[in-house]
């Protein structure tokens, strides 16, 4: 579905809901999901989040859970309006900062999180039990997507994800039948845990928003019935969050203390099952990294692999399950002893040279030995240079950025540019190329080309931290 059609529907929904006009509708960065989100700014400067998802069944799960959770006064977005097609909807805007963003920006020189980060994590583990226990209180699991429970089939899917998209893609040797035997033993054990609770499924730092000292939960549409241990395991062993063993222990104890205020807790039994759920969660995550990184060639996902391997190492050092998993343990110890524990680095540093230019001059020369790259012509887009009030400004100035962002065509053009450039960056990293040029031209090299060069450079640097980005505005120089 085209961006302009999606934004027009969301804009209409917002204007009908808020009884005022929408000034701009900006697409938000897409994650691993196929859902698309937009921030809509209204005339009074307030904002809403618009969403489009073609999967109606998944949306219905989100709508049902959200209405239930808001009725319980849990910290989730409020569902404001749903379009008749159930594919477009609006919700409250919970800000721009995830817990992962805040954690990444607030570590000391040794990589330890600041006290404020720790306080946010403490809030999260203290609020989690009430959310999980809502599974006892009339939550409708008949809408759960794709399954109503984290059952044998779900666990088998996750373990096979690890087998086929990590072990086989990186040629880790294993005996398939012996590994399947271990899988069945692990699943049998995990299924013996009490599981009449709400399992969030993807409870990690990127799905928690932080704002003014409070935490909010998002992206729980994959929730289903399951055991308490899984979500705590997801949070504390979130790979790139890289929490220390001491902080994990502190947060786990705080979670158990809070849980004990609601129900009776057998800590020894809880912790035994907890190790098993940590294991299956790490394996699921490694399957996802393998699929995205090795199969889809989105190599930035491989940056998470060393963190996941270190988590496996930490887990296996004190592994104490009442079942034997000899082949799985052998395979995991082989991974730990391999090069996977080393930080992922491309063989060469890729430099992406992003430039704006004026067609009144010429397309910039490529100084690299290979030559080539992209040249995007921005002259078919709305031109702020025709407006007197913008002639003294450039595409780096807020007034020009706001002017351009109000047009759906700008966002559609940008999304296509990002998709094309990302495909080349992923491929170049995989093939160990060292240079890519991306040029944006407009009439004067002042507004549109500068805007897109700035936006693209920022996008690449955020998505690919190991890529070197060089930004130039040739007409401005």
C-alpha cells in the first residue's frame, strides 16, 4: 500500500477524531515488524500515533488487549479510533524514547547504566506482575495471534528457528536426531510450569517507552497464555541491552518480591524454570539474528550475536535444570568457544559519501577507484525555494524541514530512497566493499537536496553504527 494512501486515511481519521487539521504526518523508523507507524502533528501541536497493518487478525489481538489493559489502568497506549477496515488505527503518542534508547545514551565509561536507567528497569519489573496476572482476570485469549498459548507448537517453532536459521546457516555441526531429542525434553519440562498467565512474548527494552520518569508498554499484540518466567527472561537477557549479572539478579529479586505480593511464590521452582525459559528465549533470538543477518543479509543484526553468545555463556556456567540436554549443550559450548563471541566487524570499513548538489553546476565526481553510486533527482518534489520566506534558509533549517515534511510525496520519496540505499549498504557490507556514494540534486542545491542528504546520512548512521558516513553540501560550500 502506498505511503500517500496510508497517510491520507490516517490523516482523515485524526482530523475526524480531533476535530482539527493535521499539520504533518511523518513515518517512523520501521523495526523488524511489517507494521508501519506514523506520528501525526495536529494544528494545536499535539501528536497522535497512526498505524497501518495489513494483518487484521494481529490487529484484533492488539485492539482487544489494549482495551482490556486500559480498563485496568495499565501503562499502555490508549486506542483512540479504528478504521472500518481494521487495518488503520490511531493511538496515543507515548513519546520518542524507548528504554533501549535511554539505556544506550546513559552508560558510564565502563558501560554500566546510570542510576536513572536502573530506576526505570525497577519500575518495569514492579509493574510486570500485574500485567501477567491479568491472564487470570478475564483476558480474552481467543483473539491471541498466532496461537492462544506458548505451547508445544510455539516452542518447536522457536527451537527450529534457531536450528535452521542459525546452526545450519553458519555450518555449526550437530546430530539432528539427538538435538530433536533434547528439544523434546526441554519442551516437556517447560510445559510442566504453571502457565495460566499473560505472556507478553516480546518483552524487551525496545518495546518499553520512557518519559518523565514513567514507563509505558507497547507492541504486545503477540501476547498469549504462558508461564511467568518467559517475559522476565526476555527483559533481563535482552542481547544488546547487555545488563550485568549483578543488575539482573537485583531486578529478578525485585520482580519476585513484587510477584509475592500478589500470589504465593516458590522461588526455587521459579528459578529452575527460569533458566529453561532464558535458554529458549536466547535460542529464539539467535534464530532471528541468523535469519535477518545471514539469510536476509541485513548484517547489522549480526551485531547482536556476540551479546547473545555471552548470555549463553553466562547461563551455562550456572546451568542447573533437572533434565539432560547433552547434544544441545555440546552445540552451545561449541558456539561459545568459536569466533561468534567476537564483536561483529566487517572486513573493511564501509564509507558512505552522501552529498547534495545543484543541477546548475554538475553531479559530484566519485573519488573512489570503483566509481558510481546513486544520484537522486529531487526536482519533482515540492520546492520551498519558490516561497519568499524560505529563500534565505537551507534544508538543514527547521522551517524548511517542517515545510517539506507536510507533503506525503516527501515521505514516499524518502522511504523509497532509504529502501534502495539500505539494500546496497547491506550488500556492500556482506561483500566487504569499502565505498558507496549517494547524491541528491535539486535546482539550487539549497533546500530539497540538502534536506534529503541530511536525512539519509542520519538514517544510515543510526541503522549502521559501523559504517562511516561522510556528508557534504557542495553547492553550499
